[in-house]
C-alpha cells in the first residue's frame, strides 16, 4: 500500500506534504538553485492559519570560522591550559559584547582557568558569560561547571594564597549554589544545588540550617523520587537539635511527628532504618523529661503542678520505669491534691507509646 501523507489545512484548500515537497523542488529549479539544494527537504512551520517555509541554514548564515578560538580550544584539550587561556584572552581584546562567538571565548577562558586551579576566576568568567549571553547554547554547560566548582569547594578544595592552596571557600560555595538556584529556578541543576546545600549543612552538623533547607526542597520538589530520603534526613536533623531533657522539647516533638509520618507513608524505610525503635526511644525520653519536670515542681513546693505531671506521666507512659517512680511519689502527697480529675493520656507534647496503638501509628 502506498504511504499516506497527512493532509494539512491551507487558505485555499488542502495539499499533501508530498505535493508541497514537489512544488518546492520545482520552484528551486526555476530560480536556478543548485541541484543539491533542490534535493533538500524544506522545513515548514504553522504560523496562525498558514504554513510558512523556513529556509535551512546555509554557509552564508552559519557562524564565522574563528581560527584563533579553534587554536585555543585545541591547546586546552591538549593540556596546554595556560597557552589556551592566553590565546582566548587575545581574541577577546577590544571586541564588543555582541561579537559572534564571544560566549565561546568566555567559556574557553573559564575552562582553562578551571583546569589551572583558578576556580574563583573560572566562576566569574562563567557569570559574565551568562550575564552577557543569556541565550547562549553554552548557558547550561556554564551552570554545570559552576556547580562543579561549588561542589569541589564543599568537598575541601582550597583557594590559592601566595601560591599555596590553604584557604577554605565553603561560604563562597554556598553563595554559588544559591546563585545557581536564582539563575535557573525549578531546573534540575537548581534542585541539585539545593539538595547539595542541605547535605552540606547536615554533614557539618548545622542541623537547624539543614532542616530548613530540606524543608524548602520538599516544598519546591515534592514530586522528586528523592523525597523519602530527604524527609528522613530532615527528621534526623530536627531530632539532632534536641539538647537534652533539661531543655526545650520542641525539636523532639517535631522529629517524632515527622518520623511517625514517614513510618506510615514508607513502611519499607521504617523497617530498614529501625524507626520503630527510634520512636520508642523518643517516647522514653519524653517519660524522663516528664518525671524531671514533676520532680522539679515537687522540690519547689508546687504540689498541684507536681501531682498533675506525675499523673500525666503514669497515664501516658504506664509501662515506663518513670511511671513506677511517679506512683511512689504520689503516695507522699495529701489526698486533697488527688481529688482533681486525672489528665488525659497522650495530650500535650508527650504522645502515647507505639505499643498502645494496636492499629498502627497515630
């Protein structure tokens, strides 16, 4: 069966793609175009209700050959970075911003600087490329190279001072990653930069900043396949901010809620990471904190508050060692303070133990 071509709407009716190609070839022959051009298929684009022929790029419209830049690129590829850098800079001198292939020259200078170890200079040449040529085909390559520079600094790469690589540049690297996110918001490289920033804070034990950065990632890239791991790291970063039973329990509360949510949503991760045991240890910490709080009120002669916290501890964590100690303490108080209705278990900042929920987490 002969191939059927789709019929396309035209102002005067319809015409097949095959006939359009024939007409194009005939017209080319009439005007005396070379036979090799007649054999080439035209590119057509629908603009409004008309199909418009888009001419192919010819040698006359192709980018001009730049032997000096070709020479610089060959030098860099051969490992002669300094000579390639000098050659590209020589080509750049005196040329205005709209000179064709100026973006290529900036990329070659940045690449040569990068390979020579001048990562900061390379970064700023890449910045110049993207500022002056935002529509350059090298734009995304420049973004990736900037990410490589920031990642190297976060991994311990040192800046040179008096010929010696001795200066850290972690703060500069974080600024670079932030700038990347501004350059290309919502892109894959921006997602990668944000996650790298959060992981850096986590690895450096800046858990408050790590938790915030992971939270921004989850709100910005909620459909990423990395969401389960990011949620888990955020919970760990939140938990790590708890300083002990003598201090504020807010990080413990938030971490427990996050871990329970992860365990409900991703049971496989809960099994792999042992989240059940971790949540139980958190509950045991809650019990110790409650007992310490109640004992503080007892020692400061606030019997009503002390009784409330002892009873709250017993109701919420009845199987904990602290519950037995709390029961012993309650026997020391006058019956007057025991006439109040007992507090409801599990309310406030201290949730129930997991084993008290046979149907699962709550």
